[in-house]
C-alpha cells in the first residue's frame, strides 16, 4: 500500500513540519530512495516546502553480481552526494530570486509510523513559493506566458552557471509559475551539478528548450 504523506507531521530541528500537499513523487530504485516534494507548514503554521529523500531499505541484501559494476555502498554514497549537492546549490542560489530560500536541512530517522522504520529521511526545508506547478498547467499556458517562463528560466540557469553549477534534469515539474506576478521559480534543484558551469545559457540554449515549455507537445492543439 502506498504511504500517505499529506497530514504527516515530521519532527525537525526542535520544531515539526506538517505536509499538506505532495507536488511530486519519484522512485529512484538504484538508490533505494523515494524523492518527495511537498507543501507544508511549520509549528507556527507558516508555509514552507519540503524536499524529502526517503530511504526505502536500510538493510538491503548485498548484491553479488551487478551489471554496472557498482555496489550498495556506491549507491549509498551517490544518494548522500546528491543530497549534499542540492543543499549546496540552494545555499549558493539564494540570490537568484527564482529559487526557494533554504530554511534548514538535516537527516531524520524514520519512526515506526513511516515507510521504512530505522531508515533515513534526508530533508531540505525551504520557503514556500507562490504559483502552480508548471507540469499541471503546461497545456493551458498562453503563448506570452511561455515566452516569459523561458526567458526567466534562462536567467536563473545562467545565474547558476556563473556560480559554478549546471542543470542536468530538465522537466516542467521542477518549475512553479506565479501567474499573478508573472514570476518563475525553480523549486527542485535535484538536477544541479557542480561542474564549473559550462557554456553561457540563453533562451535558445538546449537546456532551456529541454524543459519543453514551447514545444508543440506542450500545447492542446
């Protein structure tokens, strides 16, 4: 049975966060993790967002034969490294005005009410951002909105590049669009890689187009 996160309270740094709406959920089987992005509130009922990397098996059976030559230890180190990279990216990109503000981060031990008692939850707690997930409204975006989204997306990705980061996991679900204020937010930095930045990013760059915002497949007609 699939675990229900909405309504769940998680103790975090002498406070708690209560998840209200799950925005996305993704299984990463080779890392034994489920990655969840959710809206929630803290103990003072202030809005926030949470990115949770939930361990699914704290005691996996050791693999004897692995086709990619890896090991469970390699996978666990990769999971930890992804978390640390995203943590660092959020800290360094606070000045972009197009990413959530990092409020806290840490590792939580799952209790008996959680999917994998004894396993970890690597948590990034961020400020709430207005708007809707682009994945949910993609088909209904007006042409002018699509242009604004791509323009602002190129701006934030170029800001990332200048800080020494690139982005390698483009998908509409990583974006929030505030229609009222015409402002874009990159809410999921799981695709951030500290590789020196590479080539300058503009509206016509491949990475921007890979988000499929202006693709014909993102329209109703």
